[in-house]
């Protein structure tokens, strides 16, 4: 069921005086009871169901300023892990990883420590 159709159906049933459980039974489990309760609560408080503007804050963190902040921090001499970079910049770790991979086109790697081979070790190998 499309969200607009769902909104119209729940709105009309709620205006007719049907309760949330009656609406849930009429929909035959097409959506959860908690979703219908949330929609009915929104109808009582605001008068409409507007799912488009339901979020108050912007969810976009990958702005040009955040990308520049990460890029400037990476240009310093000391290498830095993505976790430490996220902690310093105040951005979530997954967003930092997304910036590094998608926007700055960098690859993740971990420096592998290897044992030091001397000349005598190399001769014994051959």
C-alpha cells in the first residue's frame, strides 16, 4: 500500500471514529499497530498525517565543510585512524568512512608489521 493511500485511509477511518485496533484489523496486518497508533496520535495533535515533514533535523552530515575538515586533518603529518578522526571531528565513524571512501576516494588499509630480515636471514632463505 502506498504511503499516500495509507494516510488517506487511516485519516478517513479515524475521522469516522474508528479506534486504532479496528483500523489495524481492517487493514489485515498491512502495517503494524504501532504505526497506526503513531498516525492516529498525529491526527489528534496536528490534524493531518504529514510523513514528509516528520523529521525535525536534517540528516545530512556529508557537507562540504565536513569533507574539508576531514581532508585538512588527513593532510597533517601524523597518520590517523578513522575512529580517532571521527572522535576528533565530532562526526560518526560511519559518516567519516563514507567521506573517506566516496568523497575523497581513499582506500582503507591497515599497516602490517613484519619481522625485520637481516642479510644472514636472506642468505639462509635462498
